[in-house]
C-alpha cells in the first residue's frame, strides 16, 4: 500500500538485514512504484499464496501475489525471512504457479 499512500517507513535493524535496509530506500521504492503504476495501474491488494520452508538455507519464503488495476499484471512479491526472523530478501518477479528457487 506504500505505492498508494506514499507513506514510506524504512525497515529497522530488528526487522531486516543490513543489506535489505540499505537497498529499500525511499528513492528506490518510489522508482519501483512509478514503473509498476505505469505498467499495471494502481495497486489494489496483495495475497499470501504460500509459505515454503527452505531447509538448505534455513529460511522461510513467503510468496505473495500482487493484484493491480490492469489485468496484464501478473506479479509476485517474494519475501525471505532468515533464521533470525529478519527479512533477508525482497524480490518482485513475474508470477508462476509452480514455485522455483531463484
């Protein structure tokens, strides 16, 4: 909803790893929001589709399907929590029903 409200609240050290904190700046987030809004229209909702335990890396992957105004939007937000329950990765990609590690 940050793209719709423009209220950006950065992650803190108890929520995310230093690399995620460094990469999720207001400027980068605004750039992504503008790009997605131009392609897919307004953001409507996000739905958790599945949670996957990655035993190799000892982390948990949350797959969210993003819902946008335009029907051509088929986007996934993938959030990874490490073994300290901190966000260690945020990725957007094209949605595919079959999960693949990327």
